[in-house]
C-alpha cells in the first residue's frame, strides 16, 4: 500500500453552513479511517525552522504556507492508488464542509 499525506483546509463558517447530517457522516468517516489505522490530526500552531548551511538554527512562530482558508488538519492515508486516496479524502469534514483537501503522494526515505 502507498502512503499519502492529506492537508485539510477549512474554516468555521464553511463548517457551520454544512448540514449537520453531512458533517456527522464526515466525522463518522474519519472515525472509520482512524479505526483502520489512518493517522489524522487537527493542525496546531506551527513554527518555521531554518538552519541554513548548518550555521545555526532559527525558529519563528508562524507558518510558511499561506492559503485563503486556514489549515485545519493533516492525515496519513494508506491506499493502493492516488484515486483511492482521493476517494477517501473526499468524504472527510474539510472536503464536505466547503473546504478543500490536498492529497500528496508520500515517497518514504529509507
């Protein structure tokens, strides 16, 4: 099975205007993903880390990534194909509640 990183973007307004039954089914879908071993998490406050040329680390308390919607969460999905990963991501809260989910194939370093 291949691994895929998902990044969910969404805001409270989009969530609130989504019918409760749709939101509830999306949360139930997430619960099934968790039971199957998917790693899911809500995004916390990020920091930027730099260590240019190995000359010393700097840390800044902010994100580097920018978007019209805030980052809401992350996941690691295992699926046979990107199409299967996309199908799984399409039923998550960010995807159904007026947000968006990016699906990134993950090539593991060994």
